[in-house]
């Protein structure tokens, strides 16, 4: 007999290092009351059999077309190495996307089935061993959620949150809800009545103006996607999360310059820039070391509304100067990183 949960055998006779780690999650979810934890485990195993979880985990995604992969995906990790599981529902405001995903009761149930499959696949990627990463951070983005799909999305959210609580105990370290609309607050108060006390404390709500600031409390800027104010880009050929990010503070109603010295000609310098809270203006220029040379204005002063990337080929020593002006009363955090890469001069391509 072989009873498994998330790929880990539960019987001690199998001598698997993950067994104790998985069983401890059920104990912790029930405040270490053995009887209640055992009952919860039994209910979970029965629920998994009813929903054929083990059989469907290896099948192709059930979601409506490719829409499921747009709304639920794993990308990067938090500061402790936990996978970040994004649930992004704004795409459902498109009329055609809504019809494909939530247009009928059957579609809604299919969408819920994809949410179950997604959670199961995430669980099987975790490491149930000493020192392993055995939980995730779930990020739910409600940006652009208006009237059309609110009712159905509320049902999906309720099903997902209760499923995680009842059958994936302690696998979600934290729930972060982004771009919280007004309707969600009432929904959340009702949801909290259904959750255990330990699960209630895992929720963090962020209004649109606080999204980046909230996420940076738990995620390094190099691991936070640019669409959320970070520096992580899809298929980035310039930077990786190993490239160091520097930080400077710009006081209220002040201007500060970031100076990157460049000792010799030849390379191309590439840089990323973001400001927590935005609402600043910036300009970029190259200042040559030779006083007889001209300054090169790379970017005239303009508002910074998102993470920016720029580059410049260095043809003489000098320094890259990024000037940030903060007109607000509160100080701002400026995050940036630079990289030098060798550049092949264009005349090489025209040699005979």
C-alpha cells in the first residue's frame, strides 16, 4: 500500500525524509491537536480521491485555451526563496476572455478545476526536507476588475482560498491581494468568517498606490516584475537576479544625482532605474572627463512612471549622471543597477 500526498509517501515504513514535514503541516494547521489533524488529513485524502487530483495533476492544463496560463503562473521567488504564485484576473475584463473563462457555469467549474491543478503542480515543486522551501507566496491581482466578472471571480477566489486552507495546509506562507477594489473589502470580511485564525493573519491587502511598496517588503527588486514596479523582465538578456541593485534616498523637495564613473572608452553601459512611489522626474546624461568635450543628454527631464532601462556606448572616459528630482514632501527610494558589456565597433562590420 502506498499513500502519497504532493508526491511524498505518508507511511513511515517508506522511510521518506519528507513524510514528517508533510504531516507536521497538518498538525500546525490544527494547533498540534493530533485528533483534529488526523481528521483533516483523512478529509484531504478523501477530497483528493473525489476530485481525481493525482490523476489530473499529470494531464494537460484544463483551463480555457491559453487563458489559464495568463491568469495563473509562477514567476521568481520572495526574499526567502519561496515561489511567487500569481493569480491575475484583469484579463477577464475583456469580453471574449470572459466568455471563454467564465461565460457559463460549466466554464466556471472548468476554471476552478484549473486553479486546483495549478495549486497541485506548485505543491509538487516544493522541497519537503530540512532546509527546503516548503511553502509559497500567493499574489492575487484584482486590477481592472469591474462589474462584468466580479460575481464569478468572487466564487473562484472563495473556492481557491478555502481549498488552500482545508487541503493544502501551511503551503501558502502569505496571501497578498493587490489593487484591491471597493467590492473586495466586503467579500474579504465575509471570507474571514470561514477561515481559521492562523490563516486570517496571512492576508495582506494593497491599494493601487501601495502595490510596489507592499511587494518590496517581501520581494527583492530584481525578482519583482516590471509591471509591479520592479526590475524583472521577461527573457532578459542584459540582467539577471544576480546583478546587484543599489539604493539611494532622495529627500522631500530635493534633487539627487547618481554618478557612475567610467574609466575608459569601449564598452556599452546599461542601466535600470525605478523609484518606489514614483511621482518624480529624472534626466540622464554622459559627462566626459575631458573638459573640452561636450556633454551628451541621453534623456531630457521627464516624469518617471515605470521602471526604465537605457544604454549608451562609451567613446571616452567620463561618468554617467542620473539626476532625480523629488517634488513630494516624503523621501523616495531610488533603486538602480548598471552593467558594462563589451561592444564591437561598427567599423569592424565594414572591413573588407
